[in-house]
């Protein structure tokens, strides 16, 4: 099981890749590591933050996709009806955009740091964009 470290604003999370359920998405994500960007609060998806990637072509289709992610899940929307993006769920969420409801590939689940999820989401909501970095953990 590959673990990923997520440094998000002042918080640190650890999660696992869902390699059995979303193997192609996990493989593509690993190719991007270390991945650094900004995370902003979602506009339509409820208690979630997102990383917009515009027209970035992931080369992926849907696998293990859902609109109803759980707290601590990270989804990758591979593009199509809306722009390519990561959705990082910190509370109640239904994945959507101005085009309507979306489904993203659930490829990553947090294992550690759940106690900071609400504070992280509210920080992004009230203070604005935060730095985020994903890197492979030394197992």
C-alpha cells in the first residue's frame, strides 16, 4: 500500500492510494509526484476544497467514480463536462460544477489527520487559497 503525505496550509495529512479500485488514476497521480499547487474552496460541492487544473489532459476515463465522496476522500475529475480538477472533501459534499453534478475518480483516502479536516476547510473558506503538496511517503 502506497502512502502519500499531504501538506496543506499548516496541516499535515497522510493517506493511501486506492490502487485496487482506481489503478490507472493512482498510476497517473504517482507520475505527477511531488505535486504542488494551490487549493481553493469549492463553489458548488459543499464542504470541499479543490485544485482546478483547467484543460490538463490526464489521459484518464472514469474508474471508481462517485458524486458522493466521504470526509477525507480525494477525487480526480478527469475532465469532460467541466475542467479537470482534484476535489478534497472535508465534510458534507456532493461533487458538482456550474454544469451540474459530476463524478470523480475516488483514488485517495486519508488515514491520518481527520481531526484537522474541518479547520483546514474553514481556513481555505475564510482565508483563501492555501499551498498544497502531495508527496510519496517513505514506507
